[in-house]
C-alpha cells in the first residue's frame, strides 16, 4: 500500500481514476450503532481525480468515462483479490483510497 501526505497532491496518470469508497452507515434506522467489524463495505465510490486518458495507436487521447465528483461502482474487495482487478490501495492519514484503471470501473451511478 502506498502512503501519501496529501491526497490532493496525487495526480493519476493516463487512464487511472482515484476513488474513495463510500462508507456504509454504522447506525441502524432505529439509531443503534453497529461495530465496525459488522458493517459491510460497499462497492460504491466517489471519483476524486482522473488522469488525462490513455493514448490510442494513433497517439490520440481516449476520453475518460468518468469525471471528478461522479459516483461509481467498483469491484468488490473479494473480486479484486480473486481475479486480480486493479484497485491499488493508497493511504493518506487515516483515510483509504484506491486507484483503478478507467476500464475497471464497473458503472457510473446517474441520479
């Protein structure tokens, strides 16, 4: 896992996307707080930074499919470990982030 001092200083290259996983509610609808170990990780994330895009065979930029601020679905942790999907972890302070290739993002959430 890579560690950086300030996540804003991290600029993804080529077709990479920096995301932060959305945290699941640690409190039930009735107000009971759940222990962190019982809270399931969501595969929803917010896009914090995107690279300029990969280059095609002719040297032209391929546009990115997501933009800063988009909400996206990313592969679940078990899928990353089993199939080797990207999701390179990055840590800044107490916060965890992940870098994915644009093609590894599963979907964009439009609302």
